[in-house]
C-alpha cells in the first residue's frame, strides 16, 4: 500500500475515532515544502475541546519532475484568549511529514526518485477571525538524526491555511 494511503487511512481512523465535542475544518493554503513556490495545499482537521488531529497535502508536477508532500499532526489544544474579537487557539504535539519526488532529464530515460520522512514536535496557532472562518499556522520541527539534534538542526515544515470550520 502506498504511503499516502497509509497516512490517509490513519487520519480517517483518528478523525472518526475521536468524536466528543469535535469540530471538522477544511482549508486551503500553502506550505514550506515547495521551497518558497506558492503551490496550493489542502488542509483538514478534526479538533475537540483539548485535542486535535490535522493534516495537509500538496504537490506539483511538470514535464520533468513531480513532488507530493503530506503532513499529519496530533496536538494538545488550549485557548489563548482573543485577538481583535476572535478567539485564538494554540497547540503543541507530535507531527510527521512524508514527501516523494522524482526528476527525469529530457536526455535520460531513467527517473531519479527520492523520499523524505521526518518526525518531531509540532506547534499550532489558529485565529477564528469571523467564526467559522479561520487563519491557521502549523509547524513541525523534524528531528532526523542524533547528529542533527546536537547541531540544533531540524527540517521544519510550515503550513498556512485559510479555512472554514464546518461543525
């Protein structure tokens, strides 16, 4: 089974398994995984009173390469007060990131592929500026190896979304 389907299945199980006081959110935005290029991403989340599960998917394809990236965060959520009349929620937890990319030179018949996976602490800030509309910013700081941790080096993945709280 491809990794995308495994991540999607895990997200669906978590979303439907956690149902007490749950709200479901759907948004669009951008992520940092495309190195500054503004490629749209889809963000979904299921949040309760003190917990949350969120994820994003983004990708790009041209004649010579493609890249697909997916993120999943499990977060503890709390209220941080109000900002210009709208409630602000914050969160901290665990995030994971998976990406696959491939490149094929026009002169070559072989495709060079690469996959990337990281796991680490995740943070979240959400502002419901016009309830049910929200701005959401999530970041995962991937800790890839003991050497990278000692060097204070992390692979960060940031996701920004503008969305709608459906229920």
